[in-house]
C-alpha cells in the first residue's frame, strides 16, 4: 500500500522548486485567474516556516503589505498554481520557525547567509 501511494505521489511531485530555508527571502510567481484570463502575480517575502513531507509539504511567506500590515500566505509546495519560486536573498537565522517576526514592528533585518 505504501509503495502504491509513493508511485502516485511521484507523478505529481515538483522538482523545479529550488532549495530554501526559513529566513530566506523568496519571490513566488502565483497563477491567478481573473475573468477567464490567467496571469502571474509576484508575492515576495520572508519564509517563516516550512512544514510537512511528501505531497503535504508547504511553506509560509510573510511580507509587509500596505499600511505596514503584515500579510502571511501559505503555499503548498506541489501545487500547480505556483509557476516559479526564486530565492532573492539567503537569510542567516537560528530558528526553524520564525514566529517572533510577527511581533517585530517596522522593517525586519535578517543577516545574509553566504554559502
């Protein structure tokens, strides 16, 4: 049974998404359908968490929107609605989940990782 599930999941698993970690700044190109037309919408922010494994893997991106309001969006890793993911900047953090960024006011400064 387990091998059957893995065989089915392998058909839908995406390999075009680059490796990134919590603290990295990413730009996600999301497919949006408006009135029968499909266009790409860029969503750029800091990855505050990655979770799951296999087909249930997802990541959360936080950005500061209009009027300095924090907006978080959860993206399933294997969804066909994601066109591409680009790592803009690699961040150096010591936590896997960056929930403390929700309480920080103003611009968030994360050191850059060089590898």
